[in-house]
C-alpha cells in the first residue's frame, strides 16, 4: 500500500491544505507521469469535502481583493470560502474587507473568524458574492436553497457585481429538476392553499409540494416540527419526476403566486462556476 508512488501522491495531496487550490492542482498535474502511471486518477481521488475546500479557497484567492464588499454564501461548500476569507484577513493578505452573510449560520462563522460584517442597508452594492449550489445546468441556471437560506442568498447575490458559484462535479446536471427538489420559501398563513397553487402552475409539470420538516438546513425529514427559515417562514420543496423544461417561465410563474416569499431558481445570475472534479478544477463562465 505504501509504495514510493503512493507516498509521493499522499505528500502532494497534503499540499492542498496549505497551498492555494490552483497551486496544489498544478503540482499534482505536473508530477512525472512515469512515477504515477495509470494510477494517478485513482490514487489522487479526493473526498467530497476536499473538493469543496479546493473550490472554496480558489474562489477567494481569485476573486476577493482588499477593499471589497463580499457576499458570504451558506452551506457546506461556502463554508470553506468563508474560512479562506478569515485566514487571509488574519494573515494580513487581505485588508479593509467587509462582508454580508446570507444566513445566521454564516454570520456566526464569520464572527468567529473576526470578519467585519455589514448589511445591505448600509452597502447595497457588493463587489463579489461566493456561494455553492445544489444543481447547475448547462446555461448556468441554479437550484439553491437546500440549506434553507434561499431568500437571503438571492437578495445578497443579486446585489453583487460578480456572483461566483462553487461546486463539486456531482452538482452539474443536464437539466434542473429530478436530481434535487426546488425549495420555495413561503409565508406560514394558509400554507396548504399556497402549496396547491404552486402544484397547479403550468411550468411546474406536476411536481409535488412537500412541506419541509425538522431542520431547515436540509431537505431531509429529520423531525416532526415544520422547518422554519431565518425569516420565520416555511420551506416547501417541489419534487419533480422529469426535467424542468423552462426554468425562466417557472421562475416567473412562482413569483406571481401570492404567499411565496422567494424560490430557489437562480436564473441568469451566475458570473462563473468553479467546478472541482477528480480530474482537477475547471471554470465555466456565463
């Protein structure tokens, strides 16, 4: 198990913890092929958390500069971008940064890292926002909101000059819909009525509305109580049996349903997507 080739690979992989993602991947890719042979892809396969860390760090290294107003996303991938901002502020590599968090969870993480925080009330325009996504289609439309923060994410990210999306390869799909339910944040008043109206939308294609229960931070049934968002709203997850044919039309139709606060379709908002896969990091621009 511990051949010279594997030991070399393990040492190189450890560089990803201390180097920027781009540098780490360049080091891996430039290692002599005769040393690694055909085992390179298997031996260097990273865990999902390691992939998330790579794209989170790269997004900050490439797009966050001193003096910026930065939107901090929510979720397991965005966590690493927030972590990287905190590291670079602590080291002095970044200065005069202020940030706007997209959830209470992200606010608490940023405060623990001594990242100065502001709100949209004082800073209505952001230089850049960085966040993950639950699904990304070929047109770079997104489904977001698996973590329950879709309203705060959208209002912050719609206010940014650049919106950088960070994902691992598993989030890339041919079409939005079946691979992950579409979250919709709704007012509690007459929620069953609102759910019926959502199901009846022509562009919803017969998707089934499911009221989220348990934790608001995921769409798994992990409790009996109705999940409550940071905005004291309910979360409805729309489950599709077939791909969404027209995300733009669906977004427009949801916006017209009285009782909805915001939906998890982020259409035409993405600047770039940074994708981590077993072959390295790739970037797709809008």
